[in-house]
């Protein structure tokens, strides 16, 4: 199994931090970035190899690569996305498609969460894709919401879904099993080729629309945050302090 972090985006809503850093390297505690939190989670879950899709300010990740490897006891592979500043992250995940021959534990590079999330996913493995879902939080317009089919699996995933009809919010952590490597790769490719502004979650939707099964795994009442703006960053710093 390998860990995967998507850290290629510019994070423009977090200026001035992202004038010089990719969003994943913004500090959330003393000498601790968002990526450090994720790498610590991966290492604590037994993962020793981690790939990071980089793009915007990729050199900053390269400069810290050795330090992060030593600190967290992992080996890092950097995958460069040359479209990161002009295309959305469906293409970023597709850039890492060669990893799908093995089990992949994916985290968005802007999600601060406890290691409990990884442990819950690993304790509930299957032969397809499993999404970590917060079905406790009150939903609004910005969240990446999900609805379920009659079996309780993913039916729709989109920010535009009605909060009242939604099962919960996808928190940006996924377990991908090798049985879906070809189908997921093709779904992601079809997604970014159709519209380069689409998210990888749209690729999951394409995968489901083509007959694939995506499982939804609730995480319970755990504190987490997707760091998109200043208010999120303040929340991330409070949460990260709980997990040091």
C-alpha cells in the first residue's frame, strides 16, 4: 500500500501564505505543515511509501523532501503536474494513475484530520473505492456532498447537491484498491478530457455512472477541516494542536 497526497494547487484564497508556498506546506502548528499532519497519519497507519502530486511551488516541496522523509520515516516520490495552475485536480489524480496497481490511501493536501480517519478506512476495506464521509456535520453550499443509492453506496457526489437530500460530506480521504485501476483511470481521463476544470470527485461520479461501486464510510464525530481560507486555517491550527 502507498499513500498519496494531492498538493499541486495554488490555494489562492490563502494569500499571502500561498504567494511563496503550496497550500499543503502552510504551517498549522510550530514547525508543522498540513502535509506534516498527513504524513504523520500515513506513517502511524503503517505506510512507508508516499507519493505527492506537486505543481504550484513544487520546488518548496522538493526542498523539504529529505527533511520530511527523515521526520516521518517515509520515502517520498514526487509526481509533477505541469497543468496544476490551469487545470483542476481530476488531472492531478490521473497523473498518479500508475500507482493504482497497488492499494492507495489518498488524502487531499489541504485536509487536516486525525489518524482515526485512516484507521477507519483500513478497517473497512473492500475491492473498490471507499470514501471517508462526515455524516454528522450540518451541510451548506460549499461542501462536497454525497447521496446514496438503495444499497447505501455512492449515487451522486457534487457541491451543488441539496444539503437536505445529502447523506454527508466527503472529507478528502479515499482508499482505492487495485481492482479498479483501469476503470478509475479511464473515468478520470474521460473527466478531464471533457472539462479540465472538473474535480477528481467528478471522476468518481463518472466511475459510478459507468457501473463502478464506490463505498461510503462514515467517520463519526471527528474534528477535521478542509483548509480553503483564513477561517479554515484558524480551525486547522486548533485541530492540529489536538493531534500533536
